[in-house]
């Protein structure tokens, strides 16, 4: 940075301003890569709710979902003229909040005319607690245009967000723009209404239901309950496929509860919030389709976006590899060493940021389509490397915890959702129960 003659005067003025007023965050337009930046401002939203001032606590991720692809049927018109009310569930409470909206899979600029955030009046409801309704602003403006392929972070707003609660993030776009960037198979119902109902606390108009999150990809809070974020990167086993809808029974949800309870009891465990970056069908090495950006991006290509750019990330948990085996064009030519090399590359990327990485053994899938002696041998070979300590800093042995003790190729019956690939709610709870919370402690020296 070059110094000008007026630099000293400018610095003094900034110091004076900071001394008499609180600094607060305003979202800066970001792309969906590993670059992550925010600017500082003192803007005030049109709703009269001051952008959140600096106070005690740390910014952490309380919820997140990876953008997967463009929603079918929205290619030309998007969802113009509708208010989209996303229901998200918090892993940590806070006194201020900010939201990330993504147009990653859009093919043209997306103009959000209005957006809001509120605490839900009840679980699984489109109704808001009216006293918590806050208009979101972006650089002080109630509207924002997000270029295709990019995302934006809102200004922070003062709002008390309870832990383990539903929060409503609502957007309204008046101008057609598509496709809609979304995360399907959310295991959570969200809602839509005709017209601009972003600040309507009632559920009456929200007659459309969808098991998907649209545009919203993260909710951060200023929290005194957590001082960092642990990111869970995975496939449908992390996303919670086959878990009961609306019950937050995914294993990351249960892990978040365990981690919070342990920290509150005084146990020597990290005070981390948990965010879920699972995508159904996700692979370490290959994307789920063609295109730029590719739908269902591979873990290697989305690691910067979905892990390194998450707020205040301290540790990473990786549970991936099953789809690399089951979706391989020719399992006979696939080598377990290729999957292991990909996992090690993810670990190296995390280590360069000083992040500790916990992995997981690949759970059984005997009885699921695609199972064969070849795919079973590949799974066992990957697990041997993980158990040998040659991949992660530590690992959770999900395979051992959920397999049938009499047939290691299959789930134990009560841990099986019925499709022989995804756990039941009881199986997901078992995954969280056997995870050693102390494995999240510590860090590794960042590689510069």
C-alpha cells in the first residue's frame, strides 16, 4: 500500500469515528470461489433496524447449505413474483445475524428487491415471530443485484437468534432471472407465496411448499456460545438423506447438540458451531454433471467455497468416497489409491490454512444397487488407509459403529433406513454418538 501525505490525517479521522461509534459488517459481493471478503460500513437499513454494532462474541456459521445446481423449470423466469421463505435450523445462538445469498447457477444477474430474516413462530412453520422480523440490507440498500456466478453477504442486523431454532430467510425477486440456485432434498420444508410477502409474519399466503433451499447458502451469527465453526463436508450421508423431514435428525444436527451440551457442562471440548456442507451424490474426484459451473461440484473443486470460505472455520470433518465407488463408470478400473489421494489433497488444502481434519471410514452398502465384490473391496481398501492413520489427523469409525456384527457388508438392521445405503434416524444418531468430540481439539501449523 502506498502512503500519501493525507494518510496520517485520514487514520486519525478513522480512529476518532471508531472511538465514538461501533464498527459493523456490510456484505461485499463475492464470487463462489475460495476468495472471501467483507467490507466495513455504518449503513442503516430502511426498516429502522440498525446494522449490528460490534459487541462481545465471535462471528460463526450457525447454518449452511451447499449450492447444488439450477432448479429445473426455472431456467428462463426464475421464480419472479414469488416470496421464497427458507426455513433453516440454527446450531448456535447469537445477537446479530447476516445471510449469504447465491446466484452461482444463474445465467443472468439476479435482482433481489427485498429480503428479510426472522425467528420462526414455531418449528416447521412459515409464520414468523413478528417482533423478530428484520429487513435485510446490502450496503445499506434494501435491494441488491447479484451477478451470475456470484454471491453476496447481507449487512448484519441486530436480532436475537436462539440456538436449536428455526429461522426464516425470505427473498423476493420481481424481475425474471434464472436458473434458481438451490439445494434440493433438504429434509426440511420451506415455503413460497405470490407477491412481495418478505415482511409478512403470517403464514397464510405461504401456500407453496418445497423440500429445498433457494438462494440462501449461509446464516452467520454473532455468538457468545461458540468461538469457531466446524464444517462437515460430505455426501448424502452428511446431508441427511432418508432422515425424517423437519426433525433435524441428520448426524451433523445431533453432533451440534452433543458439542454444545458438552461445552455447557464444562467438558474440555471446543466451543464450535456445526455447519453441514453435504450434497447428495457428491464425490471427491468428479462432479455430478457437465457445465460451468458444474452441478454437484466435486469436493476437490468446492472445498474453497464450501469449507475454507465459511465463517471462522476452525476444523473440518470429511465423510466422502462412497459415491466415487458406486458411481464409477467402471469399478473394475477404479483404484482405491485415487480416492485416497483425493482425500489427502483435501487434507493438505485444510492444513495450509492450519485447520485440523477429522475423517470417517466408509460405511457398508451391501444390498444397495451397485454393490459387488469389487465395490466392497474398494471400500475396504479405502478404510484400511484411513484406519492406518495415513489420511486424516483423526477419524471416526462409522463403518464399525453401524455395520451388522454378523455381516460386515451391511448395516445393522435398526440403523438402516431401508435402502441399505443411508442410515435411519437411529443410525444417524449413532454416527454422532460415536464421534469423539476431543478429536476436534487443536490445530496444525499453517503452511505458508
